[in-house]
C-alpha cells in the first residue's frame, strides 16, 4: 500500500509529509488540479456492480493509465483513503441529496473537505468555527451555513442565483455506512441525470474547464467562454487535451448513453 500512496503523491506532484493543515490544503489544491471530476469512469464502474467503488490501488492505476478520476463517491472515498494512509484522521459525511464529503480532524479541529463536487472548494473548511463561511471562485459563490449542531447547508450560486443546494450531515461515517447511497447514485433511470449525461471538471491554475455533453465552458476569475463541439473528433481531441482521458473511455460512454436514448453525435 505504501507504493500506491507514493504513486498517487507523485501524480499529485507532492511528497509524503506529516499531517498538518498546510499539507492538507496543498493536497486538496493539487487533487483538484490534477485529478478530474468526470463521469466517463462512472458508466464503466456501473457495469461491474450496482454499488462499485474502485479499491484504492485500482483507482490510482486507472488514474495513471486511463486518466480517470470519478464522481463524488469515487473521488472522495479514495481521497479519504489517501489521507488515512498519510496519517490523517478522517471519516466520510453524508451530503444530501446524493453526495458525500470528508471530515478531517487536524490538531483537534474538524474540517470539511470535498474534492468530489466539481467545485472550487480549494481548502478545508472549519464549519464549527463560525455560523457562515463564504468562498468565491470561477464565477461561483459557495456559502456554508450552520442550521443546527450537526447540520449545515451548502449553497452554490452563480450570478447571485442558487443552482444547487445540499445539506451536510456533520456526523462521521464509515464506508460501510454509505452502501445504499452509492447504489442510489448508480440508479439507471431518467430521473438520475448523472447517468444520462457527460460531465467533467478540471481546475488548472486560473482556469476551470467544465464539460457538459458537447459543450465546454472555460472559466477564469474574470470571464466565461464556451466551446461547442459538433463532431466526435474535435470533441475527443479537446477532452484528451484538457482531461487526459483515454479514447476507449469516450467511445464506451457514447455507446452507454446511446443505448439509453441519448445521442451526442
């Protein structure tokens, strides 16, 4: 397992250090820059089992070989596994509906960590420190608001308007506690939009690349541009350039969606 950790850290362009808040923040920032949020791998994992999350060694291998990151369960569960191997004390937390994040304890303080939301939550948040936390990045405002002793709201806004709002249950969980949550995330029906569209997000310095099917938004701190792709070759080339995801994943994803009535090209 030590070799797997070393391989993961090398991909993140970091070295093994003692647990600290500063190290945790750098791990988060490098993770968001170098490991994509993407749904290409989700369709593959769905074919293996209805509650499949890749084991830590396989996650790291697929990251290197295929360019895969994952969606919230795969990303946050494997980042939590990395943190645990590095000596951090961490648990999973349920974020409803349909999401999980990580609770990390450093020097007696608990921090909210989320590398699986496709959002610029670039640092650990000490939720209990104050009633509200506000973050900004790439045209997005993220507001954490305390609702009760163990409940927080996370509100993501663009241009002052909420586009997604969830509730954090600030109660530590083990992986075995969220099996049903994982199963729900894989529901193969039209109500589960995650299983009916392609999404990929990557942060690269002062840019955020956001793919939704055939459209890619390129966001900076000042403006947003959009690239619309009408043919497969251009689409595949751009995805490989931005996310480094191998070609077979792209073709397999298009086949998966087309079987369910979603044809992109």
